[in-house]
C-alpha cells in the first residue's frame, strides 16, 4: 500500500471512529439529558397515551386536566391565565415547562411511588394513569395578587409564603398568558417585549434597592458593633466613601437619628457607612446565610429558578470576587451589581418573621395515586438559619416602624399590623424597580410576601397597596 492511500485509510478510520464515539456519547452518556429536555416533544407525544394526573389547587379545584381525542390525552387548563408560570404546560408541539415538567414522572405514573400500582393495572389489563398533584396555591390569594398587580399595568411579580411551613400560597408573574391558547398565540408570546412566558417570580433578576437593607441590618446587629439605637448624623444628605458620593432619596439632610430610624426612613448614607464599617466579607457572609449565590430548593425545573447575588454581564459572580470600598458601600443599600429574585426576597422576609429560620419553599402539597391514596406528602423543612431569634425580633420591630412611621405607610391598615421594608432600586435606562417586602400579622406572623413592580416610581407608593390587599386576602380579612 503506497503512502497516500495508507494516509487516506488511516484518516478514514479515525473519522469513522470519531463518528462512532460521538454517536455513542449522544445516545448513551447524554441519553437521559436528551430524554428530560423540556423541548423534547417526541417524549411528550409518546406520553399522551397515558391519562395524565390532575393538578389541583389547595381547595382541590382543577388547574390542569385532560381532554381525550383519538386515544390521545391533551392538556386543558381550566383556570386559564391564573397560574400558568407555576403549573406550566405540557404540549406535543411546544414541550413542557413548570410543574408539568418537573413533576412529570408523577403525572405520568412512572415515579417509583406510583409505578407499582400501574404495574398491577398493566398486568390486569387496566389502562395506566398518572398521579394527581395537590398544590399549596390558594386561588383566592393568587387572584387578588394578580388583579392588584394588573391594576398598575406594569411588569412585576408577587410571591406569598406560609411563614411556618414554607408553602407557597401565591406566585404571580405579570404579564401572564393562557396555556390553552399556545398554538394560536405562540409567535406573539415569544415576540412580545414584555415576555409573558417568563416567570418573573423565580427567574426575574432585579436590583433590590433598599429591601436589601434587611440583610445589611442583619449583619450589623449580629456583628455586635451596632444596635437599633446606634446613633448617626446626616448633615448634608450625602456621604463620600472610597471616592463615591452616596445620596439619599430626599435632598434635605436627616440630622441625628438611630439605626432603627435609618431603616424606617431608608437613609442610604447611614447604611453605606454601616456597610463600609462591616466590610465586604461580612456582607457576603450574610448574603450566603440568607441563600444568595445558590438556587432555592423549589419544585420548579432548575432552569426556571435563578440564584440571587452579584452579577456581571448576566453571569453570577463568585462570592470571593474582590470589591473596593465604594462598591461595598453601594451594595449595603441595595445597588451596585446586586440582582435578586422575588422568591429570594420573600424567603428573607419569612426568615425574619419565623425567628431566624428560613423554611424550604414548596408548592406541591401532596401526590395521590388514582385511588386517592397519598403516596407523597410535603413536610416542612428548615433550609437555613441566617440569624438568631433575638436579632429576628429586633428586625421585626424595625420593620413595623417602617409601616407605622416610615416609608411603608401605603401598607398600613387598621385590620392587621404589617411589618415591611420598601425599596426603590435605580435601573439604568428606565424607571426604578419598586419593592415592598414584609409579613403579617407582625405580632404572630403567618404570611411573608415580596412584591416588585418594574419601571415604576417610589416603592411604597405603587407596590404597597398590592402587598396590603394580598396579605389581607391571605389572612381572610
């Protein structure tokens, strides 16, 4: 064999071996990932011969059911645009998202807990059926939060969590969409600049502004260097730190005041000085204690949940990245490169309300086979313990002061004492994010809430009524 032919033979053999290796990798190593891909419509179509389990609200009203046609089961969503970002959709053309995707093994009856029942039915000739999901979502609270947010006419989100258990009572993302109309509206939904398919409650990353002062205050109080009565003085309405000038939201100075007053009046200059004294490492430590830099362990698919933290060009930075004094001071009052989700801020409020314990959030209360037998029941779990109970109580008192004497007056109501923190976060190129985060009743908290309204004005002015009315609905008041 002459050399050119020999070289050609060797190259051909190597190329063929590479092709075999690539196909083997795709079909063996990546097989499960390909099967689990929510855009894998072939898998969805194959499962349409199975009577998919129902998805029910906390009152057992149907959120997802089936319509049978030519021996295939198609999904129907009776509540339309009320809970689509959490429930998701299962469609032979557009794939699966939301709980329809993450809970697919239960809904199709292939999970271990329900497989045995279906195996017996298969042997006896009965048709396979998936298990039903009962969610923690209270539809009345969900509807109230959605309507209050829609009144404003802006993009935003609301998350309500049961303080003691971590059960998600409501999760709203605005604008919303109707999963029954995917085929008719798919192109419009994907080209809409308001991104109605996007779950702002768990994926939306927002500059937190002054609601981040809950974390800064936590670090300050637990450090022992500060108390709610620690004194400060603001004579100019500005302060220079590391070559950066920090401004307050109002032009005139606040004069002499305590840390508690700085919290209730949302004084940036004071919190910039507190952050400067605590330093970057202490602030980052408490961010991580509250769950920043990791995705909350929630029921949705991982790619539908974002981690809160410092971001650059859309990428989450490492907690160990260096920061100068100006950056630390700016971060201490919720600006700089901070990005947080509404779910994360609701968890922060829940931790303070629950004596320093952050409960693991969940939305699937139970899973039942078609006989009604519960095969999986959610159990409340503590995810993190960011602060001590005594510090949580001090923060709670400071948050009550926000509503009664400070920037949170729009949430005030004679029906219940609400504890809260407002935030107005500057955003480059558009109006600020308006935040309202808190819980009620303050004396014995039951529900924590986070509200964010995009491209807005002062946090207390526009987001406060959304918070107030949603909490009243949750409490049945």
